[in-house]
C-alpha cells in the first residue's frame, strides 16, 4: 500500500514560467531540474513542501474546478505569501474566516494555503 506521495505532476504551457511563479510565492521552493527543450518530455522538477512537482509542458486544464492542492501553513506563512503575491500582482482569495488563501497558476491549477495550528517546522 502507498506510504507517501512520490510527486505531483501538473501539465502547464510553460514549465519554467510556472516554476518561477512558485519559487516567487514560496521561498523554500527550489528547482531541481531545469526544462530541456530537446527532451521529448520537457519538464521542470521543483521541490516544495517535501514533495517533487513535475511541471510538464502541455495544455493545462481549460478552466478551474474544485481540484486543488492544499498546503498546511501557519498564519504568518500565509500572510507572508500573500504579501509576495501582492508584490507580484497575483490574484488570490481569502476564505473560511481568512484561514484559507486560494490562488491559481497561469494554467488554472488552484493552490490553497490552509492555516493549521500544528504545522511542523
């Protein structure tokens, strides 16, 4: 049986641009492998929240739906990310008495920053 997530793969129009967005919002995100346009499967591999994200070149979702990826954060981390999003002029929505912040990448993937009391450092 599965013990943990191995990675999350997202189909995006421009893997490098999406990687820059995520590294701009999350200071602990880091690119592990840059996109190689010569590769038959062009992708960027990004480390974030203890997971690898494979950002694969292709056509992302046509629209947003209820699917999303939620990260557990402290209130301070949520506010710090919101300030970085403000500086990037990136739209986001606060919800559930400001305990949830939602934002989207350029390809309609939705991310949530959920404030939880017991986030491990």
